[in-house]
C-alpha cells in the first residue's frame, strides 16, 4: 500500500524510530488492511484479548464503525487506550511492553513479519492464559550492563507468540512462549511512547512499588520472611515463589533494611537527608541487581539472597550491633547483594586459562570479584533512579563525637564495598581465618583486664581495622555457609554447587583441557559425601570456630556443621552415589 504520513508522528513513529535506530532501515508503508487490523487490536476488549480487570468504561468511547476512522484517528485512539492502561493498571505493562523488544526481531525478519503487527502487539492485552506463565528460570544471561542482547530461545519464543496472535503465519502452538518485561524494557517502551523524563520516572516508580507491595502482601512470601535473619531461611524456595519471580533481592532487602530501622537511623545520624528517597533508590538498586544475575545453577540470585540473609543474621549479633553504624550494616547488605552479580558459572582459574575478556580486563587478579563490584557501580552510574550512592554526603561529621573528622561518605562507602566484595575471593580464605584467630585471641586477653571487652578500650585505629576485618570475614563466612544450614536447605545447595562445577568440567573436556578439581562429573558422582566432608572440616569449620569465639551467637552454625558432617560421614562410609543421595533429581537440579 501507499505510505501514510500520519505514521511519521505520534506513538507509532516512536516505535518505528526505535527499530530504525537499531536495524538501519525499515519500510514505513502500511496497507489499509493493516491499519484496520491495528485499530481493532488496540481498541477491542474482546477477540480473546481480555483487559485483565481494566474498566472499559474508563477508556475513550469507541465509534460504532472503526472502518470510518482516518489513520490519524486510529493512532490517537491507540494512544488513548495505552494511556488508560498505564494509568489504571500499570502492572499490565510488565505483560505488554516485553513485546516491544521483538520489533527488532520483526525488522530482521521483515520478509515474514509485518512491523505494524508488532506495534499492535506492543499495546494489546496478553491473554489470561499467557499471564503468569512466565518462568524466569530460562531468562537471558547478560555478560555486561545495559546489553540489549537477549536469550536466543527467548527471542524465538516471543516472536512465535506474536506471529500466532498478530499475523496469519502458521505457528506451532506448542512452541509458543511468553515473557514479562524488565524495568529496562519498561523504560525503553515509555521513551518510545513519547513520555517525558518526569513521566518515565514516575511510571517506573509506580510500577516498581506496586510490584514490591504485591510481593510482600503474598501469604507465601510472608511465611518465608518470618525466617529472615535466621539460618533456616530457605533462599531457594523463596526465590522460586510465583510472587517473587526470581527477583528476591528487592523484597528481602526491604525486609532487612527497614525491619531494624536502619534507614531511619541513617537519617537521624545525618548520614542521609531524606530516608524515604534513600530507601526508594536503594530498593530500586536491589531490583536492578536482581535482573543482572545469570541463570546458573549455584552462583545465582538465590545464592545472593542466601548470603544477604546470612550476613543479616550475623549483623544482629551483639558484637556487630556494638561496633557498626547503621551505614556499615546497610553497606554490608549491599555487598552481599552484589557479591556475585553476573557470575558466569565458572571459576577465576577457568577464565584465566581461557584468556577471557574479564581476565584480560582485570589482569588475572580476583577476576570475578572485580567484575561484580565494578558492575554494581556502573549500574548506579547509568541509572539515576537507583543511584543511592550519590545521596550520601561528601562532607559528614558525626555530631555525637566532637573529635570526629569530616568524612566523605561516598568515598568511605565505595572503599568498603570494593574491599568486602574482593574479600570473597577464596584465595583470601587463609587471611580471614588468621585475622579472626587474632581478634579472638585479643578478645580473650581483654576479658582478663579491668576494661574487659568494652569497645571504647580500643584505639580508633584498632576499632576501624577490627571492624573492617570482621565485615570482610563476615561476608566470606556467609558466602560459604551452606553446610551451616538445616539439612534440607543444605542439600539444595549441594545439588547446585555440584551442577555448576560439573558443567565447568564438561566445558573443559570439550575444550581439550584438564578438568579442574571437583569438576569431573564422572568421578564426582561417587565422591559427593567425601568432598562435602572435606569442605566442612578443612574450610568452613576453621573459619566459623574463631568466628563463634568472637560472636557467641554463631555457635548455632557450628552445631549445624557438626550435624551435617555426621550426615555426610555416614553416607561416605556407605559409599553413597549422587543418585542415591538425590534419587528424584537426576544429575542436575531443576
């Protein structure tokens, strides 16, 4: 058909410009038949596209005969209905806007696919049968911040879904899959729709708050959160809850940060000016970090949630409460959330011997740890809406201490986060053990003096050095604490760490390389109990024993370690195989 000038402006123009900017060139010629199809899809509440509870009466009244509408009127009608959806049911955007990204796919396959149909799909309602079926276990892996590359299978499935619903092409219904939009996709959609920067921020905030509120109101989520700050919090089950959708860090962070009044304490001490604003930015940061974790068996977002909660458990001990500020505790929780973000599921040694991009960038030194913390700061630099870091004052003076110097809290926070995340490199394990033993010995000596364990008996420098050592060791302890958990939880993590190690071994074998220690699937299937006993006795116990001397509350972890070591000893004596320990699992966790 002939070109329609009305499509040069308005919302559809934004969609086409988005495609053109990415692909290079694209036809803007649409037939009258496609215009009619576009209008009907956008304006009709029926045809198998229910509005998911949206009140039809709140929308602009429809003309009796859509065929009489001019192209400009069709575009205006489409935009009006989009505005109604955004205003009344912002959560619907998470079902609809994911289709916008498929405009790029549509352009690449324009000989099969009409871009006008994709534009129609971007604002039409997904059917109830599609809603809620999304499984983030197959979500895309992103190697860097802000990448527009998505999982190939995800793209293909979404493209087939659009073809089935918005074109006449034959598609195998069994292969159709749906997807929900991320906040990044929502922002892309809003920009293409022509919203102002202020409107975009408001809509992102509204959608984020509604998503978090909905999750926290879930009965199942509430039952899991009752175990927050305890060793029996099941981060795997929590992450898999339908209301969480593999985004556990934001709701868990909300509970850990607000539950003990940390943000209010930051305000009262003058470390932040507006606690509401700081909380909002921090929770949006957790949400961003949630989406940057890869779908790998062990170093996933569930592991981040587990470490975050375990460190929260340590932070409510008397030792940490007496020696750490509210800002220290918040920064510690942030460090736990980011400590493995975008982990590729292989070790530093694997990246080094294969001369990976990260290995070359970070000169073979704490490769992954450097990447994790760097990505966290890049995220805040690129997304103002989650940049809580910039809200910290550069000139802060503790009014409760007349001798306290003026401190740049941004510099302090950055240095602490970098140090804590880099400390999770297992090459520092022996250093952590040694520092904990030294602190425990000094504590023992002070018990016999008149001043006892009063923190004020230490010099300022000693206090700072000890606090930093304890925060680093605390995060490392939380990172390797799986054997300290109740047996059902411990076994879930055992499955996942085996799966990830063995997957690396499979890659190494394919590359003709020597298989790394613990990564050989064939031998590993028969040595799980032995390997777990070695990890407990030679890695975890030596760290937690002095930690419990310093923090008596950590004795509970040692007791759990003893029980789990006995469990593995019994299986080791029986020479139990992997499939006997996990009879319903096969070789990999689900």
